[in-house]
C-alpha cells in the first residue's frame, strides 16, 4: 500500500508578511512563482565543513593579476605589441 503524502498546513499570513523572503531567525521564507509565501526551517550548517573552491585560482582576474606582478603585462602586449614600456610608466593616470 502506498504512503499518503503529508501536506503542510495552509496558513493565512498577516498582510505585512506577504512580501517577505529570506531568512529570519531559524526560519527561511520563500516567495513562490505564483505569489505564495512558504516558510521552512533553516538548514543546520553547523557540522558542514567549508570546501576550498576549485575555481579560485582559475578566475581570469586572478590569473591576469598574477601575470602582471610576475612581469608579464598582457594588456600592454595586446594594446602596444612589441613596443618597450617607457621608464617608470604605470597604468594609473
């Protein structure tokens, strides 16, 4: 015999709470596509270990910054080609 699906109780919120979404205390409020507000208990993240991001070193800005500080100024090469940089030249005005 199949289990019966348990439905959450339907409650009428005060009009002040009809626009709410986000987390307040230990409850998460979500605004659904059809305009209803759903309330869920916030997940317990106390035992979750933070993982190191796989993409942290692969972001273009980080790679460009590391290249620039190692003497490989790709923006200069893109704009000016093989021209030598003037002595004491910087990107700041």
